[in-house]
C-alpha cells in the first residue's frame, strides 16, 4: 500500500508529504511505530494519540492521521479526518487484505457468557474440521499461535492484523467476543459479520454508559454490521433479547430454556451434578441429550447459543452431541482448582451481579457444608453494581471474605464499604484487603464438606493497584495455601 491508496480509502486530501511512499504498517500506538508506518491519533481514557506525534515521527512514521489541527515537519505526511477511530478501522481493514470478508465471522456480544460461548463454539466448529480462530477475553487464537488477551476486543489495527494472520493460517472461521466498549469506540467499525449472537444484558459498565437503555442501544448497533444472508442468534429468555428480536430485520434463531414455542433451540430436563451438566435439546437439526463435562446450570444457555450458530453452519446434531462430550474446561469459568481434606476450592471470573448469583446458586445446589466466597469489585468502574453484589453474596453464601480485585486507582477499603451497603444478613463479612491473605483466611477456616469460591479474577494473571500492574494469580495462591493447609 502507498500513501495515495490511503488517501483513496479515506477520501481526504493529503496536506503534506509524498503520496508515492510505501506504507509498512498502520498503528494507533506510538510504541508500535516502525519505519514507514502510518500513525493514527486516537483518544483514549487516559492518553490522547495527538500528544505522541513527535514520538511516532522519531520512530519512523511517514504519515500522521489526526482529527484535530496539528503540525508535522516536512516531509512527513499529514491527513485530517472527521473520526480517527473510523479512519483506523477502515484503513486497517484494507491494509490487512480485508481478511474479515473471507472468514466466516461470529460476533458475540452481551454482559455474561461471551467467553464460555466463544470457547464452546470454537470447539464445535473445529470438531467439524472447520479451522477456527478466536478473539476474546482470555486469549487470541490466531490459528497457529495463541496470545494472551490484553482486552476483550483489541483496537482495530490489531484486530485486522489478527484476522489477516488467521486467514494466512488457513482458518475458515473466526469467533469474536465484542464488548460494548469496542462497539462504541468503533474498534469493529466496517467489519461485517456472518452471525451476531446476543447472550443477555444485565447490570454492568454503567460507569461508561449513561444507563441500561444506552448500554442496550450500543449492543444493538452490532446487528447492523452484517453480511448478506447473515443471521442473528438471540437469547429468547432474556428481556432485552426479546426486545431485540422484535427490532431485527435479519433472520433470527432464538434459544433458551422452558416451554416457549418461539424458541427454535431450547433445553429442558436440566440436570446439574458435581461432575457435569446434562439436558435435553430440541432444535431444527434434531433433538436429544447433551452431556457437558462442565459445572453449572448457567453453561446450558451458553451451550444452546453455541449450538445455534454451529447448526446454522451445517454441523449435524449428532456431531454436536459428540463434540459437547469432549468440550474442554474454560479458563476461569467455575474451575475446580484444588480439593484437600474433603474441601473444594473453585475459581470463577464472576464480576457482575448476575454472574456471581449464578455461580453461587450452582455451588449451593450440591455443597454439603458451608459455602464460602472471597470476592471484591474493580476500582474506577461501575459503583452501583457493588451494592448489588454485596446483597447477592450475603444472600447466597454462608461465609464471605471481602477483599481487593483490581482496585486500580481507587481505595479498596472504600470499594468494600460500597459492597457492605448492600448487605442483608446479620452475619457480617470478614474484610481483608490483601487478596492473598483473604484467600488464606478462608482456606484455613474451611471444614470438611465446605466449598470456597474465589470470584472476580478467574483466568487473570495480574492485579492493577495504584496504576501499576503486578503479577497475581488466584490459582497459584490457592495452590500455595493448599500445601500449608493440608
């Protein structure tokens, strides 16, 4: 690609520079600039790319794309655009060969269940010999290599680079978690989906969105970004899903539980056990029992969602039945980390009210002793949900230890005070801000038959404290305490 092709894609005149220069990369992070790169200045929550133009030029940028008046020295190229984020997405799409146009892409959006659904769907597709990449909260699977995820949906320049790599690795499909932030910040702008899947909508991210209605409307935007003959897959049990179905103009597959005849894919006779979950499914592709080696009733609706997409891709019901029996555990999603002296410790990423309630209810259904939970809430995020999570923990757990999660730049003591505002039980929780000590406090006091849930971080390998990211893994802490408590 030459600079003149950049001009053609964006439709804006070149204000300075040589239009015949070759472009080596398209990036929005000045630290990623290589000689010959186009640097697109975008604004973020903490940093503004316009402030890093000089650094980008020093690193070898040959063209600056900005959405406000800036000065660059000759012979550096300059382009002004109305929206830098929109420009970045369009330009990255073309620069990386429009790879998304040649992959079957499923975009999964919603509050809870995105990661579990994405992992299940990738497993179903690959079990049917359809090589499938994955972009989501836990990892980016690009076909021949797997990278740890930095955010649920990467910035547009990284996203299109990853899709390009998937195509070069002979992937036929891609499964992508799409956050509301990514939609609003135009990270997926211009990308067209073959399937858009809606899991549910519940209280979250109201530090970013004004209210639930705005949150819902942002999610809805994704359903306008579809290819010809695309379909929508929607949770018909969810109130917002029911609203969405009425508004959509594309064909819809609705999934859920119960007797609702409007659900094309539905489950009943659900049985949850300590070793897995089974349920009976009715679908356009067949009916029968599904056996999952995963814990928790909440996995049923995720499996129905994945099945709805896989079935629409032509995978037989029998093939899906066989694949579900072999579905691997999902990192940080109700994982049994350790069992010692008839005590069990689980980890889960539950950081929303609905997710925490679902996991606690699952554990409650078969715990013989006391149900413990260690959790906190993230700092500099939605404060309203802290009260709700306090109410849920005090309602469904026998023993609660409040601690820090990712406090970021907020005082973790104040976060715990917010959580305590929702308390409805006279049995007050123990507060231990040091997360390592909090886990140890619970593990040392557990008795035979007790179960401990360590919630909030799941697969994460770090904590954000006072603007610093420090290594921290719940799993490693649990394993270390197991040795001391055994």
